[in-house]
């Protein structure tokens, strides 16, 4: 699923870096189109949500767990997760999909993550 536009209440979830320098990939798209804030690496920013995928797997996992909790606290929003960490950061879905295990129903995972997690819905 390619995300080109968002409806009200939808949030584009992308991989960032510790500096919040949204120069390429999905981060640049979030910056150009969905309100990502230059210099903010993590959290809700406009109609986007950043997760630092460039500072190692431990940081990535920690921030993904915080994201899943945040999504659970905001059932009024629908979070569209890109293949975070699988572009510039260089991880595979098999390495990172588990970080999103237990995500609430308002989180839409990419098909590759859903397959790893054994879910038929993507």
C-alpha cells in the first residue's frame, strides 16, 4: 500500500533519525506532505508520527513500543505505518515487525509486517 494522501484523523508513521533531519525516504515525504517537523525525531508531528530507526535496534524497539502505547491512547486516530526501518535504515520486516506486536486496531501495518506477525489483515 502506497500512502499518497491522508484523510482527517489519519497519521503517516515513518522512520526518522535522532536529529529529525527528514532528508530522504518516507521521512522526506512526511516532511513535504504531512507536517513532519525538521529537528523532531520522535512522536506526533502534524499528520505524521516519527520513530527513530537509525540509532540501532534497541532505540528503534523502544520507540516502536512507545508508539504502540500512544496509538492505544488515541483511538480517534488511524495510524498508517510505512515499512519503518526497511528503507534507508536497512532492516528487514523479519527483524522489526515484532516491535509492533499487539498494536491496537487503529494501527494499519504494512503487508510485509502483517505476514511476519501471522496476521491476515494488512
